[in-house]
């Protein structure tokens, strides 16, 4: 049965994925992605290792799992080719993938996720979920090996990408998005260094309190701390909102007191 007959074409997620499949049908030099023959919500992709990095010359293959609420929720990316940067067979943590749903925008796409993945590969692992800290030499060896890597479904992955240098026409929005993602990784790395130095400004204290509340024995483990940093990022906004709310309440109380006072004064 073809995909067209299998799915409800009125569903926004299905429509959207059909459109993305048409737009991505031609392999580019940097990436290629296609839905599985029998499942529109699972795609396989190949990306080329970014040039001038330890991934240069490598081909990396993986799965993209689309939630039923896509594009309202982000895709999950799972790498299958050993690469030394991300664990294989594990959902990886890009700031736009499933582990960080609060930063995903429905206007982003599978293409955006792949461009972000390519941009993200050379950034420091910094202990984020699913990240590996291999040396450049180990990564270069894996890049060479990846040329012969085969997917059980797609075959030899090095042959799935176009060899012609075609510009992939990155829009300005995509370029700034990709930059944001790289920056986010650096920020996270800096934060981790700070907390290792036990430098406790108010944010860090917050983080530490949460660590003790959520995971009593987590001081020495990397993963919970990363998770917790995400939580603080989320919780900064509500506390700012609270402060603004408090100020507004006090202004209202002040005005009421002023009005009452004025009335008494006028009555006398
Ligand atoms: Zn495949």
C-alpha cells in the first residue's frame, strides 16, 4: 500500500510530512532523508561529516522518529553509525530534538534538524545526554570506517548522498538557528565549568538545591546535572513573572490607599 492511501491526508502532521518528503526527495551533498516505505513517521537519514573537522570524510546514518503531534513536537534523532560524538541507538540531545521540547518551533523541519545535527557534531560534548567525548584521532578512524557502513534497509550509506556540489540554499532563518544551537552548547559547557568551580551565584544555588531535592546522591553524576540545568532554564521565566506580578500588586495597593486617603482628606 502506498503512503498516500495509508494515512489520513487531512491530518496536518501527515500533510506536513508528505510535503517534507517531496522537498527532501533529491539527495544533497550534505544530507539526505526519506520516510520508510511503510511508515511516514520513521525516516532514515545520512549526513556528511562537516569539512575541516575530525568528522570530515565520514558518512553518518540514523533514524528520525516523528511524534504523532509533529510538527507541534520535535523529532527524535537516533544515530546508527559509530561516530565518537553521539552514542548510537540512543535518542540524542540537540537543543531542538525531543529532549528539549520547550525550544522547538513548529516552523522548523526535518531539514532544520539535520542541518543542526551537522553543525552540532564538532561542538564539545559537555556531558549532555547521549554525548561521547572521543579524541579527534578516534573520531577520524570512525569517519574512515563509516564509508563502508551499511544500513539493513538503505544499503551502503556513502552512496546515498549526492556527489555533486550543489548549494543547499540555507535561508537566513536557518543560518541564525544553526548559530543559536552552537551557542547553546557553549553556554551549557560554561555553566558546567562554573558549577564545577563551586561558584555559587543565585542561579547556581538554585541548581544545587534542585539537585538535592530531585536526586539525593547526584553530586558526582553528570547526567542529572544536565537535566537540572534544563529545569532552571525553564524556571527562570516564572520567577521573573512573579516579580513583575508582585510589583503590579503593590502599585495597585498603593493607588487604592492613595484614593481612600484623598477621599478622607476631601471629606474633612
Ligand atoms: Zn537506513
